[in-house]
C-alpha cells in the first residue's frame, strides 16, 4: 500500500472513530472508487455501513463491484434490501449479471424483480452464459447500424443512443442482422454525410464468439492489440462487445487462478471468510499428497524386504541421506518444465502450442540439467559417505554410481511428466496448471525413490 493510501486509511479511520459522517462524506467524495474499495475491505461491518450510508449511489455501485467477493457477500447481508436495490440500479448490465450470479437463487430472483422487465431479461440472457466465456464477460451495450445507412444516419444513431460508455467504432450489420464489420468513429467524422456505410466497412474486424473461453479471448486481444472486440452468436449475429479493461481483469483472474492451482489451493479460498471452508479447500489438495507419500513409504518398505541381513546397513545408508535429495531435485526440475509449458499454454505462445518444438527444446535442457545434477550429486554422495567413515557391507563406489544415475534418471522422468502432462490435461479439458500441483510433485517423489532404490539393489548384488 502506497504512502498516500496509508494516509487516506488513517484519515478515514479517524473520522469513523469520531463518527463524523459529514466530514467522511466530503473526504470520500474526492477519492477514487478503487481506493474506497480497499478501505472497505479493511474495516469492520459497522464501519462499512457508515461508509455506504455517506456514499452516493453511483460511487457505491463502483465500490461494490471492486471489493473482493468475500467482502461483497458480507455487504449484501449488511445493507438493507432497499439500499441494495438502489445501488444495483446504477450498475452496468454485465457487472450486475456477475454480482447476481454470486447470490443464492431467492435473493437473485428478488433483485431481478426490482429491475425493469426489459433490463431484467437482458441480464438473465447474460447469466445463461458460462462466467468464464466471452458471453459471460461481454457488455451487451453497443451501437450498430445497417450497411445501407449513410454517415449522417450513423451519427444520428450515436447521438440518440444516450449510452454512458466509451465507443471507438460502430458495428455494421446486414438486413438479417448478421455482423459485417465495423467503421471507426474517425471515418464518420471525416467523410461526407451522404457516404454509404457500406463503403467504409472494415471487413477484417477481429471478433470473438459467445462460447469462446475467456483465456482465449485474452490471447486474441494481446495478439491483435485490441481495445474492443465484438461478440457474435452461433448465427454470426452481434450480441455484445468486450473491452480491454475487462480483458485486463480476466488476465489477472487467470494468472491468480493458475498460481493457486500450482500451489495446491483454490482462488475460492479468498472469496469466503470461513476458515473451515478454507481448510477444507486446502485438504482437498493435500489428501492426495498424503496418499502419495504413503505410496513412497510403501516403496521403501518393499525394498527393505529385498535386501538381505548383511545389506540392511546399505538401505539405511542409501535411503536416509540421499532419497530426499533425489526427490526434491527431480520434483523441482519437473516443476520448472511444467511451469514453462503451462505459462506458454495460458498465454497462447505459439511455441507452447507445438508439442514437437517444445519437446525438442525441453529434452535438451533436461539432459544438460540431469547430467549436471547427476554428476554433482555423485560428488556430494562421495563426500557424505567419506564423512561417515568406513562402512561395513557398503560398497561406496557402487552406491555413488547408483545415486548419480538415479538422479539423472529421476530428473529425466520428472521433466517428461512436466512436459507431457500439461498437454494431456489440456486435451481432456482439465486445467493444465493442475499438472504442476502437489499431486504430480508427489508422484515424482514416488517414481524417483523407486528408481534410486532399484538401481541401488541391482548394483550391490
């Protein structure tokens, strides 16, 4: 938090403590809604009620949209119904659809009934799209004209729209309402009024479809440097538009979601104040890891029975110092590879979409890393064995060779998993970021331990 924001928070807290509502109203009137939203997330419910009592409805609506979901849920419970209805009347349709989707069906129906029927129908139409699709994030407010119209008629259409939105172009449709392209506002201002719109259409306008995933929409915006893009339905008819500011929000959401997934948790954890629910979310990921570590323990137990009495000291010498090293290094090597691939898939980077190209590059990197770690690991193994002093029933050179070879093999296996699993998960419709989570890391541990103990057993026979 910047110094200016800290100062603002202190001033607001002081006014809240003194219960000076008029001064608080004057102070908040000069602040950005994003700054007010940060303060609302920090204060308690009684103070939130005071803040919303002094805010004008338009600013209250902006603040309600910008606070996190957990705070918003508390505000819906805190504010009376008339206040909530007054606030939501100021919201754009796309923002209101997102907010209503968070509410239980009875509350959602009650608020929809308080909205004029025409607007309510539009919001319900938006809510039927998946929240992660282009239809779910689009704004239905737009300006369209027909190809046979003139520049003068198009300008009159803009003047009559009375929409409090920023527009950069006008969309053009044919007599059947199918999308043809767009016309930049600059052309409408510089061409004669009698010019036909059909002569000004840019037919190469980049568009998205309602069922397109929001991550793909973000990649299209990034690739084409778009400020806005029209949204079309299956019949190629214009149903809305998506602006760059909405795409920035999507990019932040997707990045946060991938980070949480790779860490073995869920972004929903931040949208709920219940510590029990947060613990349940984390345990959902940790329980498979607990099972996986049990598998690793079973692997070690299995190999314990394969060594005779004279070699028991060998399994302890092999397992205790070196198994954690191999598991940790191979797991991290696999994680590095999967992180690169997941990031490439998420951003739509062309290299990450061509599996053969990625495979060729990552395998060469893995070979260099595996050779380096295997060699250095063997040196470390030799040093550690030397520090332990003379050992009976242990053949140090073989154990060193087993360790170095196992380190090399485990890294190659882990890297292969990190390379292929994101592509496999993406193909079957699962978030590729899961392939970098604790589940696969634990699988790497079991595999690397099995490789190491197998080599140790084979080399000392």
